[in-house]
C-alpha cells in the first residue's frame, strides 16, 4: 500500500464523512471547473455542486446557498484568492467553511498566505487528481469541523463564565445582608445579656438567621439551582428565545432567590 493511500485511510478513520456535501467551485476556466466537478462526483459522498466563474458570482452563491466545501482558484478576473478568503470570512454562514485553494502558481508565498488567511488546504492545478482531491477534501472537512468545535467550545466557556459571574453576584447580594444582620444581632447581645427575655429574643433571631443561611447554602446544592444555571447558559447561547420561555426562566430565578424576611 502506498503512503498516500495510508494517509487517506487514516483520515477516513478520524473524520466522519458526511453523506451529502454541498460544494462551490470558484474558477474562471470552464475546463478546470468541469475537471473538478467530475472528480467530486466520484468522491465518497454525494456532492451537490455549484459553479462560479467570478468573485462576484461567488458572492451571489454564498448569499443564496449554504456550502460545506469551497474550491477556490487563486487567480480570478475580478480579484484573487486572498480577496475571496476575506469575503468568505466576513460571511456569517461560511465563516468556518472548508476551503481548498487551487492555483497554477508555484509561488510558495501564495500557499503560506492562503493558509494564514483561513484556507484549509492547498492544491496546485498541475497536481490535481482524484487521489489529491480526495485527500485535500478529507483534510479540509476535518479542519473545518475541528475549528467549528473549537468555536462552539470557546463560546460555551464564555457563556458559562458569564453565568457563574452573575450567579456569584446574586449570591453575594443575598448572603451579605444576612451576614450583616447576624453580626449586628451578635453585637446587640451585650446590651441585653442581663435581661433574660430580651436575650432569648435576640438569640432566637440569630438562630433564625443561621437557619436562613443554612437553607441558602443547601439551595445552591439542589438540582433545581443547577438546572437554573443550565437554563441561563441556554439564554446566553441562543440568539432567539421565546418571550414566554424567557418569562418563565426569570420567574424561576425569582423563586430561587426569594427568602423570608426576618
């Protein structure tokens, strides 16, 4: 078995190849587009292919459809591949799309610049073959999937940190007054220590304050409070939340942080 086939086999084992992949081929040469189309039609998945012969046509295609993979010719009549990468990066739906740059240039700087600007892989036109495209496709889809996973993980971590900060502030807003009142009541014991009735009343207030603090700490450990944290993460993560659901979540927060006075 050749080293190239071993590499392709290894990539297959680490990437779950989707059954259907939407592909955009951006190239001003009709022959080159047709060659890529024929190769993509024989890959390990069903390919839904769209073609664009200019960067302007690429922009229109990006607005009209959602693509999983883009083959991008570096030299275009109305710009170059780096301009196209910028346009793709600024498109909300395609920010993490897999991109394979295809060029006839032998300039190594072009490849380096393309990879630095978000390109997933790089193929020269004179080396285009079914094996090379299959390898590049698997590699690009893998990188794009990893990047999307990292973006989701980073966003979730940020959301959780925001929730925890909010939760800490809410805990402090409730716990501090309880502690302040308890300290005030403890200090007041000195002035009533000779009056048994007043002393008993003061001690009773301190005991009730301790019970409220105990209940508060116990609430933090309850599953309902943990569910509230998860619900709040959902509030941060979702762009749209049904108003009725949001009202219910706010009501849950109010119930969780409500205490008896005293």
